[in-house]
C-alpha cells in the first residue's frame, strides 16, 4: 500500500489539477492492491489469477473524465470491506479510514475458508511500527446460550500465528463483544449507549445483527518496524465456547481455517525529542512517538528495586524483589481540550535489557487518533481511583 506509482500517461499527455491526480493515484493503487503484480501469481480464495496488462495509451480519451468517478467508486468499495468490529472497537471515522488507507496502514486480506458449515473470513489488518490489528469474520456458527438465555462467550481452541515465519511478538485476541471505552473510562456500547448492569441478559454483544461474529487480534513487538511489509500466517483450530473449550476441552465445530497475507503498514508518526521531568519522581520523558495506532515513550529513569512481602499458598510469608515503575503513560490531551485519559490499551513497559537507565512504554491506542491534534501526553501521578486533571503530569508536544 505504501508504493505510489506514477500515472505517466496522465502526467505527460493531459494537464489535470493536483487533486484529480491525487485521486487517480489512489484509485489505481487500490486496483493494483486487488491484483497480482505483473509476472507473479497471487493466490486468493484458492483461485490463481494474473493481473492483466494495461495499455496506457488506450485510456487517454477517458482518463481525464473518469478519474474522479473511478476514485470515488474504488474508495467506496474499499470502505465496504472494512471490518465492522474493528471499526467499532477502534472508533474509526470515515475520514480516519481514508487517511489510514492513503498512508498505507491498511491491507485487505478478504480470504474465506469453510469447515463443517462455518466460514471464517480474514478481513483486514491495520499496521504501524509496533502493532498490527487483524480482524476475522465468523459466519455459520450458532452461538449457544446459557441457562439464563445469555450468549456464551465464543472462542477458538487453538490459534497459531507467525510473522515472517517467526513468533517473536505479544498477542491479544478475543471475539468482539460490542463494548468500547467511553469518555470516562467506563465500558459503553459502540453506539455510545450506556450499559444497564441491572438489566437481565448478557452485557456482551458478540452476535451482530446479521448473525455473524468477529474475532480481533492485536500483535505487538517493541522493535520498531517489526511488522511492516511482513507476511502474517494465521491458523484457527476448532470453535466452541469458553466454558466448554477451555474448561471441559470440548468444542462444537471441528476444523482448521488458515490464512496468509502481507500486513503492509506504515511508519507514519510524530516523533519528539523531549526533556520533561515528571514532578519529583526522578523520571524524565526524553522521547515520544505518536501514531494514529499507538504510542511509544522513553524515560530517563535509573533502575530502583524494592522488596515486597506476601504469602505463598500455604500462608507462609515470602519476599519478592520488584523494580519501581515510572509514572504510567495514560493518554493524550488534544488541542481543542479533549482528554483521552484511558487511551492506552494493551502494551508493554519496562527497562531496556542493556540499559538500566532507560524505561520504555509501548501501548496500542484504544481508538484511532489524529496525531496533528495532539497537544500533550498524559502520565498518571497515581494508579488507583478516579482521576481529575490535577492527577496527571502533562508533557507538551505542541
């Protein structure tokens, strides 16, 4: 996706406005993405296809008139392929979808396999320097309900994933339950409606209106660029519910569903060199990377240890040695005053293996953000309780 070819025939033979040229590039890029490159084969849905050769001179008469229409149709079609669960889970607007596609962050796999009546479709991936989000649609599985008529939680028995043939990553995965993080850090439904905890029935909404489910995976690696333009291979084995598959080692549907595609991705980000102490904690923020998908922050924070006393399973006192953690990265404050204090989702933090003075935090964003609008990074002064702005350290990146 991050390859931008030149439409030489349009540039040399027809003078057109820059915006038209831009849309043309996008349109033809998306056509290229759904076909194999010249001279190479691509396997999609178990069918081999070759990209037809295009005679550039043959489109001169229609090019200027059709560029904008073609771009509009192509972009519209691409939006139809977006995962509903991933769009809702990351709270992605149409404008953000367009920008992510233009930057090359998105790859559409669109591969389906059916086993014993259940069809799993690899839909798409969104990838940056440190994270890759993957989405899969599951159709044909009648999710059971429990004795209280609540949907059980679905799960696959086994999931095997490799990136470029390796498995050096952290992985978070689950079926999408229709819940997202609201403005105050509490779970709400994706449409913004609050949860009625007193209402009967399950709080989770695993089953979508058309009866399908979606499985979402997030992969993370602390090495910058680890996922970019790498092939991902994902295999699911056996489908059931958590109560049966995990605890009783039983499943309702047997089968293996296997997929592979290129993650593509983008290293587009804002990078800042800083020297901002966080109060009297001894931690100083020295570098930050912010992308629409994630944040990576480095602190200068010399290693410190402390001893913690606890008890083993027999009630005997035990002592463990822990390291002092830096004030945790929480989120961002935008230029318009909007605060996302629960922006950080899954991720890692800790010291570099070869440097006990540098503390690194890398987290996925729980929603897609516009990096141009970020004014401050937010770090928590405390871990527990409710938070007001006085409970944060604000580090300016304006």
